[in-house]
C-alpha cells in the first residue's frame, strides 16, 4: 500500500527556522534531508526503524526551533518540549543509498501541547514513504510536571498548520499478562539527547532487540530467517513515552504477542526503569512475516503459526490494521 496522495500540500515555500512573526500562507517546513548509510540498514536490508526515529528527533528539533520551543528558548523558564508519543505508518521502504527528506507541520495545538505531522519522502521520486503523528508536551525540566503552552506559542504553532487526515487510534493494550523478558541493558552516554535524556532512537533500538526475542520464542529465529530467507518487516508503530532514562540507567523490556494474522503480527513492548520498575515507554509494533527475495509479505508456516498462537495474549482494542506492507513494501511498486 502506498501512503495517501498529499501532493496538494507539496507546494508553498517553507519558512526559515526562527522566523516566528508575520502573516504567511500555510506550508510544510523541510526539517531533515539525508541519505541511508550502509550501517543504518538492518537484516531485512532496509532502513532500520531506530534510525527513522533518530532522524525524527532531528526533524523535531528543527520544527521546535521554528516555533520558539527549542531547548535554548525554554531554558530560562526551566522548561522543555518533549515527545509524548508517536504513531508511525511505514508504507514504502528505504534502502542503502536512498535519499530522503522530511517535511513537517502542526496538525493540532492547544494549551496541553502540540501534535506535529511529519512526512518522509523519497527524494529521488517524491513518493511519501512514511507518515508520523507526534505528540509534544511542555514540561518542567526538574519535575517533568506538565506545563501549558502559552497563547504566544499557540499562535506561532497555528502559523505552521497543515492539512492532515488521521486514522483513529485503537484502545490501548491490556495489562502485562504473559509478557516475557525480552531485553535488558544500560543506557550509554552516546545515546542521550540535548536534554541529557535517552533519545528516541535509544528506545526504538531496545524495542527492536526485544522484537527479535519475541519472534524467536515461537521459532522465527535468526537461523530460520537465514535458512528460509524470511524476516520481519514493520508497517506501523504506536509509541508512548511517559518518562525518561539517562546515561547509566538500566532499561528492561518485557514483550508479548497481541495479534496473529495470515502473515501479520502485532507485538506489545513495555520498557521500564530497571531500578524502579516504573514504565517509561511502550510500543505497539505491527509487521509482517516477509519474503526477502520477493520483498513481499509471506504467510506464516503452520508450525510457526501453532507456536505463535500459544503465545497470544488478549488486547483491549482492535488489532492494528494490516493494510500496508511496510518499511518492507516493494521499493518501486504501488
């Protein structure tokens, strides 16, 4: 599946970061332009989801600077603008050497915070590869207590408003149930952001590692993937960030299988502070069992399906839609 055609919104000049005043037509702001390096590609041979989020962090910083909500602007008040959650929909893969860019805008604003919309486009042909809805909250740096956006901040954000068609979010998953221990390690100094907290990519790298352990639990091991030329390709993320980790903190992930389709799977991950046990981040990850040669979804073999069914746990909401084939869709076909 390809992303919705938003060509009508591709026109218009983007405003320079920091240009916070004056009337202007609504338009997208280009917030990142980059390429896929070989070391950023995973074992499915496409751009690793954690590096999408590393670039999302770049795009977020540029967007916040344009709104006067960057770290330097908010530091005197002891405040910071932080990501509270993201819904990412991957509709076409990026592979080694591909070039891409982000365009970003405001799709919601209130005293409670911002909702930003980001599109990632293949710079080679202009196709939309990924769409991300991002919730941003203003907090007190010391206590992480929420703070309201000022009227001035809301007016600045309104100047970057863009049209956006959003999908309704499902109800959150139920409690931990049969979650298994799936990852544990320590946050490294190189993983922190400009606020001194673990960056977005730090969480996604750990969820990716946890995902591999969940898959292995029903037989989709690395050895199976190499032998059968199969992999797991993600097409949707629903990510929530409710706290923060810093360098030296222990990150512990527990994960479980929420949904089993013909080729699709939905997995819940909960990342906790290893010392306190408090949940810091959650991710609902939807993807497909993927043929690495055809670059298309492939049905799960009966033996794997039977073992996976034994791991299923109930969810409070409907399964994430199986529409779309992912970070793993064929890179040059509809």
